[in-house]
């Protein structure tokens, strides 16, 4: 009977009898990628799709996101799902700022990505106007499989990110463009 279980690939390393040596960046990246703690910021129908992603049928826990955090200080992946009114923009930014580095952001659905069908004065036309976004998940609302694909893309970002990237001048310019110090 063949097993369909896929194990996480280990980082490139030197193996020997009883030891394995690799770089610190690769081990930390592997740990970060497989232990992302999501903070759901769900305001409408995309939030319902995120809830089903956490349920047993799709089971986001398989990807190391077992524990959704409702405290920004204990989360490293912000999932913004749904329509964000302009009045809610400062709250989203404050939640983002309270998260510890490294932090990643997923914009779930058309409304979080671009304002969706609500091209009005009161709706923020994409959360990337107030905080940097790492992954966009399209759809209205997106299917749970799409949300899982977005999480897997963040896992790849986390796995391959240098430990020093967040200290680079380029990253500081990105944050400064959003008035984040």
C-alpha cells in the first residue's frame, strides 16, 4: 500500500553518521514556513471562506497554521479578508504595526485586494494603500483552495527569506513608503 504522505523537504546540508550540518538561514526559514500563526481580519463574505479553510475539509492546520491568533503580538501572518472601509484603514494599519517582525500579509478576495465591486468614497480600494501586501488571493469570494495556495506562497516566502532582509535599506524604503518606521 503506497503512502500519499508528503514530507517537508529538508534544507541542503552535509550529512554524516549521526549529524547533519546546514546554514542557520535555512533552518530558521524551514521553521518559520511551517509554523505560521495567522491573524484573521475578516469583515465580510471572504471571512466565511477563511472559516471553512480552517475547518476539517480543507484543514489549514496541515500547513503549520494550527493556531489562529487573535492578538497581533502573537501572529506573523495577517489575513485581511473582505471589504475594508476607509474608517477601518487605521485599525488595519495599527494591527499590522503591532505584529512582530517578520510578518507577512495576505489580501484575501477582490475587496481586500482592490475594493472589489465597491468603487465608492467610503471603501478602501485595496489594503496595499495602507500596508505592504505579500500575496493577493483573487476571487469574490475566493475558494478555500485558493486561500491555501496563498498560505503556501507565504510559506515559500518565509522559507527563502534571508534573516537579514528585514534590515536592508530596500525594506526600510518600502516601510517608509507606507509611513511606517
